[in-house]
C-alpha cells in the first residue's frame, strides 16, 4: 500500500507542482482525487508534528535543568510549621494572616451561633439589646484577629508578640464576651423541654450553670487565683520554657488565658447570672485587688535578667531577632501598660451596672407602692410620728405618754 502510494502520488505531486508553476495543466493521469488529497494532507501534518517535536526535544536538551529544591526545611519551619519573611512591621501584623484552625474557627462559630440566636428572638417578637450583640461580635472579631493575623503569626517566635496576645486573650476578649451575655441569650433562645421529654440543651445549660464545679470556679477567691496564677506560675517558673517550644503548649496557654479571663470578668462585670452572686462593692474590691498584680508582673518582667525560653528562641536562628532580653523587657512593658486599659473598662461597666441596678430597685419599689397604696410608706411615716411623740414626751418629763 505504501509502495503504491509513493509510486502513484509522488510523481503526480511533482508534475502538479511544475505544471502549476509554469501555468500549464496537470497531467491527465495525475489529476487530484479526494483520497489522494486526504493522504497528502495527512502526510504533511505528520511531518509538521514530527518536526516540531524534534525541535522541542533539541531545545529542551540544550536547556540547563532547574536547581533542585531544598529538601530540608528551615529551623523555623521545623519548630513552628512556617517561616517568616522578616521582622514584624505594621503592614505584616495587619495583613500577613495565617488562619488559626482552632481559635479562628471558634471565633467564627461563636459569632454565627450568637447571630442565629438573636434572629430567633426577633422572629419571635422578643427584643435583645444591640449593645450586647455589638460587644459579643467585637469579642469574636478580636479573638480572630489576635490568633490569625500577624499577631498570632509572630506569637510563637517573639516574647513581645506572645505578651500582646496574652494580654488580649486574658483581658480584652473576655471583657467583650461577658458583656454580650451569651448564657442569658441561650436561655431565652433555646426551647424548653416538655414535661415528658428528655432534657434538652437548655436544661443541660442550666444544670451546668448550677453545678458544684461552677459554684467552685466562680468563687471570687478561686477565680482571682486562677486569673493571676497564669502570670506568676507560668512565667516565673520553668513551665514557660517547656510550653513555648511545642504547639500543644501554645494551645494550652491560649486556652488558659481565655477561659480564666472569661470566668474572672464573668463574676465581676458579667451580665449573665452567676452561681455565686456578689454585691457591687465586692466586685470593685476584687478588681482593685487583682489588676495591680498584672502591673507588678510587668515590672518584674522589665527588671529580670533571665531570658525566658532563651534556648528555644535562639534555636529559631532569626538574624533580625537577636536581642532576646530587650524583647522580653518590651513584653514586660506591654504587660504593665495593658493592665490599665481593662481597669478603666471594668470600672465604667461596674458604674453603669450599679446605676441600672438602683433604677431597677426604685422601679420595683414604685410598683409595690402602687399595688398596696403606699402602705409601706404610711407605716414608715407612722413610725416616725411615734418616735417624734416619744421624744416630745421625754422632753416634757412624761415618759408614759
């Protein structure tokens, strides 16, 4: 077949080419047929593809191969899981994000659940204060920013960034979250179980709220010790050197900061009911007794000469992070200054809650007076009149009247 094609097609192709160039007619025996034209196009296509393939192969053969990638990760990648482009800057802190799978996801889920509960109340016709919603969403947003932005990215590599995250997770985020009153919202949004139905989420929440463990951790003394012990017990012992070098240690520290701060501010300024209610005067005393300890801790960090986690921070090998003691003193200054901001927020919240409590008490007394036609006030005035008559009688020398 191939021999026939060459014997029949090649001479005709040559004849047609020469005839076309001279303006003559092609040979009668070599007139093109559809089958012959198809075979010619196929041969030319295969020859073109073969030529291109051969040319590409020659070009690739003369091109130098790319350098092999570094098979070994850097020390930072091995220790932390990722590398850094340089020292922290404002732009890197704001825009160099790395999503935290645990705390970032928790912030988004908490915000979504809270919003869903508020929407359920609105559909039911109930009102929920917008200030509480704003406080909760700001707390979730702050949690997301601290753990997933440049702050969370540089937190395992620098003591100062770790201290910024510590202050935010133990003070700022819990204050905003407790002002959102999530327990009260859940109790209003969750449906109550029927008399013959098994306990639902609302019943489980009430049981946990009034459990023996909740009463223990919400004791003002216990909550204050847990809140403050995280500073002195962690940083003034060898525990920080052990925890800072592992991912599980960082997770445990962040979890402790967040939970201990939430419990402390819950009993101090929380809108939700607590298993152990304390009067406003005691709340002010707890605040003034605990927050100065944070300032003293910051002073200790600024004055100490022992570098915390020195072997771990040096093992990272960052050329832009060599003054470990200076960075630690910067972290101590952050801890010292950050203790003043929550104090102002807490005191303002306590004053507002105190004023609202007095207003509620006054309204309750007014309603009671309206119901009993001021009987309590009349009895009080009668008592004052009787005391006045006794005093007048005593002055006249007649004690029996």
